[in-house]
């Protein structure tokens, strides 16, 4: 895993920003690209000149807004709807993305589901459903994208979480397991698909407090972040763009957490990634 402190310094310095037009003529599929972190990622690639395919599950209105924002930057945008947890949908999502712009140079697996349930109350159905969305879904997307990415010497960037990589929190057994599995899968695919396709991951910490997070909990979270604040979607997006762009980096997990991973604490997740 790339060091959290180094990651913070790189992001602060702007060292990971890509020159405008560095991705001109290339196409990127961003799952969960309609809202929150995914939308920031889609915009970051568009600002670098890439054509972007925005995937969404149920956020149709936000997806159309995101597409208009992308087109306003002078690049192409396409939309594809689907549920990555459903059999057959990952393959269809990738096929539509390739058809939209005639190629695929990068896949960003950002979409995920989150819920808190005590481990003793987790039924097999609930456990399997979350892993289908957060682990099996990204794998099937990657597998479907592989031949297209191989043609372009492309890359995959998976979105993980502090939860399940550097820490675990109560009531998140299935979520933590899904993100830990995706971290292992990132390294496995990087090994198997090198040198044609690079595979990396970004593990965000606290990004965008939910409206349901009470003030005292916010203060408790902030007290555990050496950087003294939560992160922004744009900081995560720059890290994703950096990993997608660097040709000699593969099999790595970059923590974007303000250094929080060096202060392990038991705390329930505050980040929700919706799509």
C-alpha cells in the first residue's frame, strides 16, 4: 500500500494532476459516476480530455446532469444504466461503454453498496447480496473489460475503503469483507494481466459526511485524522486519475485518508458510496 502521508502530500502539492488533454481521444467507464465521488472522478477524466461513460443504477437524473457537465468541457459523454450485482449486467455495461466511444482505455470501479448490520444478524442472503455488488460485480466488469483494455494497454482502478483495508469497524462485517476481497483481487489481477493491463486501487477515508452523521460523531472522526479535516471528492478523483495514468504503477493501493490509517480506531463507517 502506498503510504497515506505520502499520498496526502502528493495531493496537496498537485503533483497528481494531469495536464489538460493528456487523455484526449481516450475513453473511460466510471461506475457509479452520477453522484458524489464517482461524479468527481468522471469530471476529472473529462478535464484531462477523456470521453467518459457514466454508469448509474438508479440515479438517472443525476447521471444526466453529470453528462451535461462533462459535455460542457468539450468531450463526449454517454450514459449506461445497470446493476453490477445482476447476472449479465456487467458484460452489457462494458459492451455499451465500448460501443459508445468505439474503445475503452480505463475502467474505474467506484459503484458500491453500504449498510450496517450486526454480524450476528447477517443472513446469508444479505451477506451474499453485498458481496455480489461490491466484489463479484467489479470482478465481472473487469473480466468483461479486459480484452478491450488489453488492446489499449489500459488500466483499472478500484475504489476500496479504509474499512476493510487498514481498519475494520463494528456492524460492517459484509462490507469490510467485500472491500478486503476487492483489495486482494486488485493485486491478483495486476499480477495476472501484466504487462498489458495495469490494476490499482484507491482507499478513501472520510469523504463527504452524510447528513445523518451527528456533530459529536463528526468531531470524533476529525480527531482521528492527522490532516485535521475530511477529504474531498476531488482529492480522491485526482488519485484515481494519477493511478490510471502512470505506466509503471500496478498492484498498488493508494490511501487517501489524511493519514487516518496510521491511527487505527474502531469506528463505524461514515462514508456512503451510492450509485
